[in-house]
C-alpha cells in the first residue's frame, strides 16, 4: 500500500518532532512493516508549509532509492546532499566522482578487492582504524595495509583533511548517481 500521512507540527523543536515520530513509527511498525518517514524542515509560517512538504517528499524518495539507509530521516540531516538534489548536471557529478574514485574502482574490479568499501567505512568512522576493523570484521593490521594500498592506488595522502573530504563527497555522489 502506498499510503501517505502528513503531520503538521506548529512551534515544535526538531528533537520533539523526532521523538513523536519515533514513537508513532514504533506503534505503527507492527501493522506496517515497510514504513518510512521523511521529515521536512521547520518553517517560520504556515505559508511556507509547502517547502517542508516538498523537502519531506525528497527525503522519502532518497529513502526509497536507498541513498539514505534509515527508515526515518530529517531533511536537515541531509547536510551537503541538499546541494545535489536540484543539480541537473549529472555529467559534472560523474566527472567529479570519476576524477576522485576511478582508479580505486578499476583496481577493485580488476583485482577482486573491496578497497572502495574499506575506504568508505574508514571515512564514515572518522578515519578510525579500530572502528573500521571492527565494522568490517577484520584485524586492524589488515585495515592499516588496505588504507596504505588505497593511498598508493589513488596517489593521495589520506592524512589530508581535504583529500578525505573530496573522497567522502565522491562516494556520496557515487550513490546519488546510482539512483538518478
């Protein structure tokens, strides 16, 4: 069933809205297994409610396309992904992604490795070797080796904040392009 429910909150904080939605979500999830919730940003007046509705619909679309892997998500949590939503120049996004990740994607393909997955996990875990190893169920020395190889393959210094930001953005663009 494709049933939509719109709830309007007046003068509530995002924390309170999240609490209410989580409670409602919990109660309804017994009857509706594939329940998802997209929450638009707070608006200053009732006249701007359309903006919040449009944002919530965009979030729902990203959840359905698995760009977002959580069943409840707030538009304000999209961070820089908000910038990609209105972007029509997919070739520019593809070029950026390829410029940053092509060598690693090609290496993974030719050598049957999962270095891109390791890199993503490493970046998502604030470059923590221990947390990455724990999440990928491998020894920390394996992660150290893989990160060293990734740096060699990409010819990049992964200790550089700018490099890590570029790679993280390229990975997010990769997922965005997969659903466009």
